[in-house]
C-alpha cells in the first residue's frame, strides 16, 4: 500500500511540474535561468518580447510549482532555479519516460 501511495505522490508531482512547464514562455524562462547562477526580473524580461505583467505571471506559475525560487531585494526580485526540485523533476520525468514498454505491435 505504501508503494502505491508513493507512486501516486510521484505522479502528482510530475503533473505539477509538467503543467508549469506546459507553456513555451516558461520553457524559455527555465532555459535562461538554468544557464545563470541567478538573475533579476529585468534581465528575464529583457529576454522576452512580452509585457512585464505577463512575465510576472509566468514566473509565479514556475515558482508555485517549485521549479524556481525568488528573493526580494527591494526594489528588485532575484530568481534562480530551485535546484532541489529541479533534481526531483529530472527524476520524475526520467522515471516516467523509462516506463515505456518495447512493443513493436502497437498501433
């Protein structure tokens, strides 16, 4: 029973990460942040041809999912990858994709 509960928890975690990553702008933000130690909101906004409010909304979604973290340094906010959750996401996605059975007779 514990194994089943663990699997369900991992599936929920995977779904949360996948939902947060389900927009091209968020993938761009994650790729940008993954290449930096950290950066400020303005640097992220400069990378994207969209309104500041839209960038903020995407950052909020990524932060709520735990993929990034932010630190307020008035008047700026600095963002970076949440390394602990990034590793969890990598493991969840790797486990998910490795579950594919080799079945050459599939439709």
